[in-house]
C-alpha cells in the first residue's frame, strides 16, 4: 500500500497544479447528490481517456457508471459512504492519476494493477535480493541511488537502481559512477518500483543515452469538453545530455521494468525504447500517460484526474496502458522461493551476448 500511495504523492508534487474552481463551483453545497453529479460531470468533461483518440480508449461507459452509482448515492447517509461510491466510480478508469482528497481521507484508484481480465500483474521484483545475492552487499548509496558491480562469467556489469524520479543525477553523482561505467561490459538500469517524479529529470536522464536529438513521442492536448476534442499532437524530443567526461551513449544498456514503473518513469521507459544501445526487459510498465489536474467539488473535496495533456510514443500510440518491454520476463513463485531474479538474469544474458 505504501508504494501505491507514493505514486499519488509524487505525481501531486510533479504536476501539482492549482485546483480549478471558478468554472465549476459557484458556492458551497454539501448535498450528496449535488456533489456526485458535480464529480461525474467533471470527469465526463475533463478526463482525457473516455474518447477513442488515436485508437485508444478506456472502454468505460461513464453514463452507465452514473446509472449504477446514483441509487447508491441516494441511499448514502455518511460522507465516508459517498467517498467510497465516488471511489468505486473512478476504479472503472484504471488510472493511478485519478484520486479523491477529503479532509478525512485520500481515495486513490488502484485498478491499473489489474489486467482487462481482472488478474493482478506480477510484482516482478524481490526487495533486497539484488543487494544480497547479486551485489553481495558491496554497493554504494548516494543521493537516493543504489549502485555497484555485478560480476558474471568474467564480465562486469554496472548496476544502478533508480526507483524515484524526484532525484536528479547531478555531476557529483556522475563523478562517482562514471569510473565504474567506463570499465563495465554493460549497464543495468533498474527502474522497477519507480512511481515517477520530475518529467524534466526523466528527459535529462534519458538524454544521457542519446548522441543526437531524437524524437521519442508526442504530446497530445485535450482542447475541449468533448471526449475527442483534441489538438494536433506535437513532437516530443530527447536532447543529448552526455559529455566527453560522462558518456553513457556507447555502453550496451538494459532497462528493467515492472508494473510499478509509473507516470514519468513510464515516460522514461517509452523514451528508452528509442535509445540506440538500450533494451527493455521485465514486465509491462504501469502507465500514467496523462497529466493530472485537480478540481474542487462543492463540498470542498478535490478530484484529480488525467486531463489536458497525454503522452504518445513515436508511432502515436498511447503509453497510458503501459510500455511493453522488448523481452517480457516474469518472476515466478518458484523464482521467489529459489531467490532468483529472472529479470536480472535475462539482463545479464542479453548484455553477455
């Protein structure tokens, strides 16, 4: 639960936006039906994935959600019940960038952890195993990063765990890491469990793996209240960030992903699909391709949702459902029992070729 909550905390810090109030709330009102209708209308007019834009939709009939939930609203007697009815409504959206905040509780949307058949995605990460088994506790921690060398078959691979994109890689970090990277036979960049952070940091770090300015996707803006009111997509580029002293462009690299890779980390996975020397290995990332915006309800609660801006990959495919790895690998129950990180093992195999 802590990991899920961190998604919302970091997303709020990244995008946090002033709440939009004047257009929707004229005066305070605590009536349950009035507030549910305001909530429903805000989603209906502003949520960016209800339409069928560029071949992607949530396949949610928001009108049927209203028909299902309103009888429950009319029977509700407490604010807690009303909040849970709204919460069950946003669960249909399967979007971690949708949540509700009240004076007494935060209610998020956790359903993006489940596929279209209701099956939970595998965790694909065993906390502490890399440090214990693969690094033998011989690693360094600096500025929130964890890194060290993995030696296998006479080759050395530099391993970096980057599980929080609120942390910027600064020159002092590069000064410590670069000597290891220069001597390594490959680079394992582990972003599993990374819930996001700064979009600029994501772009900057990706830029360390590119020699040339490269288009990696598009930004798409919702321009009106209709489901498919969209402006023309604008190209999104990664700009080279490597220097002669700190060069990551020539080393063969693998990026490890799982469903906890969310928001700007999900964007980073998308960008790295275009890096010349990079390969994605693991599970499909978590999504979070829309920028969250907050709106007030008449009772003072706020509803936050993916609104306005969305990210597409270079083929104009939405990254909201997640980014597929080049080599899908799942950590099985048997792997967990035997303390084997099969995703990391595949990374070593690819880098050893």
